[in-house]
C-alpha cells in the first residue's frame, strides 16, 4: 500500500515533460533504503560473533529502521494535497495555489492557468461510471472497459517486474553468490554492492526515461536481463563444480549487469507507467490493485526459485531468461507510449473518446508546454493520431460508451475489444 501511494503523489504533481524523472527519483530513495539495509546487515556480521552481538544485533537492526520512518512522518504534513485531488473535491482555489507553488519558476503563469483549466475540465467531464465508482469501488475498474484496459496492463506489468527473476535475486542473492564460490561474508558484501550499483543506474534512468520513453526503457532493460540470465544459465552447465574461476567471475559480473538492467527498466519504469495511466478518481485504487500483481509474482518466484535451483541447477536461470525475452514483444504490442503526455490525455490512449471541448482543453495545456520545451517531439492528440474526433462532435451518450469505444489504439493500430 505504501509503495503504491508513494508513487501516486509524484505522478500527480509532476509536469508532463518531467513526470518520469520525478517518479523515478522516488524509486532512487527506495533503492537507497534497501542498499542501506544490506550494508547494515553486512556490518552486523562483525558484531554477531560475540554474545552481546547475538543478543542485540537483530534488535539494533530493527531500531535503526525507525529513524527514517520517523523523519518521513515528520515531513508528511508539509506535502500538499495534489491539485487533481483538490479539484475532484471541489477545492479549486486551493488547487490553484498549490499548482502555482509547484510550477513557480519553471512554467509561465499563462500555462499554469491553462493546465489548471485542463485538469478542471477533465475531472468535470469524467463519465458518470468513473465518478460513481466511490459507491461501487470493487467493480468500477472491471466494468468499465477503458479502465479495465489500464488495470490489466498495469497488473501484468507489475507481475512481470517480479517474474523476471528480480524477487529471487533480492531474496537469494547471497546464496547464489556462495554457489559461485564466494565466502559467506563476501557474498553479503557483494549483495550490498549490487544494490548500491542499482542506485547509480536508477539515477541514469531518471534522465533518460522522459527522453527515450517508458516502453523503450522497459524493453532495453528486459533485453539486458535476459542476456544476463542466459550467461548465468549456460556457463555453469559448461563448467560445472566451480572448476573454472573465470567462468564463475563472469557469472558474478553478469549478476551485477542483471541488476543494472532491472534498474534501467522494470524496476522504476513499472511504477512510472502504472501511476500515470489511471484517471484521477481511480488512480489510487487502480495502482493498489496493480501492485498486487507484483506481490503475487514475488511470492511465486520466491517459492519456485529454490525448487527450480535444486531440480534444474543453473538451468533455472534459463527459465527466467525466456520470461525476460517474452516481456519484450508483450510490451511492444500492448503498451502505448505515455512519455510527455498530460495525465488528462490518457483516456485518449485507452479508448475513451473525449468530447471536442474536453479534447481541446486538455491538449492545449500541458502537452503544448511539452512541445515548447522539447521542440515538438511529443505531438498533441489531434484527429488522425489514432482518434477520430470531429471538430464540433457532441459527447457520446454514457450508456453507449462501453459498447462502441475501442479499448486501445497503440502506434496507430486499433486493438478492438482487448
């Protein structure tokens, strides 16, 4: 729950042109915390050999976790509610103050006003099925075809982020490194170093995700992870029993390369994508339901990996190699690119045709700002770009929207009722 909400807030307050960077920055903090925990665990191995260390070691480890949590709780009151949430609650004046404070110095007042108007128009024109979802929260994301198109994609993306083998690397890395010939304490240190390298690669991801796009990062990361799994699968089969130290060293190196691929793709980009595709009224529920896919994947991998390692040996890496390579065509085929688009534009990507009035309001705000800052590399959603919207078209009746709307137009291809 915390992970999902933690990604939702930066997604809602960030400008479209830099949303990926700020959501990924949140992930940098998450990885840094995990890295700190691993280094503390490694340091404790020097203390737990004594009687006092055996008694106090695990207690001190738990107490240390309270300090960052305490700092986080102190800082929470200083975080404003997001403008989109405030407008949804009818607090337009407060939303205006928050948005001006967030954009001050980076965006002109005129564009801030237009962005606020676009958000208000988008929230006001949401279908009744969206707005009434609070009365029927358990079914709204499943009954509305446009919402369900987003839900299953976000759920599958979170599921793939764990089924790629990341959960196994997180839980069993010291054991895997010991199997490659490293001494226990050295294996713990290598695990901490591996997590620390993820911080650097996630920072790199911050600066490229808004340039190359979410799907590009996801596919490149999956390719790197697949190759790393392939090396770790085949080399131990060719040189069993740790008889070839060079082969073992290469396997260790590619475990680190796997970590870099994860931090470039499925690690942070999954949270960026999942947090931005849902409408304001459904973002919290949608993101939390999608995050359950990651939990299911993590449980499955953590149970499958030790059994697979025992039965297949290094062949278990080849199973996850296949999974990583399968992620590439799945992402290419079913996940539209969202970089640079305002959150209010996501309906157009996932099958909900906006009215002409709503369409023009949204496009001329944040996405226009994106084009000005990027030299036009992100085109606004205009007729002919996957959506046919007449200039003076009336909004479609709400009763018919579920029967006739396409669920997704990806790269100019209408996938119909998927």
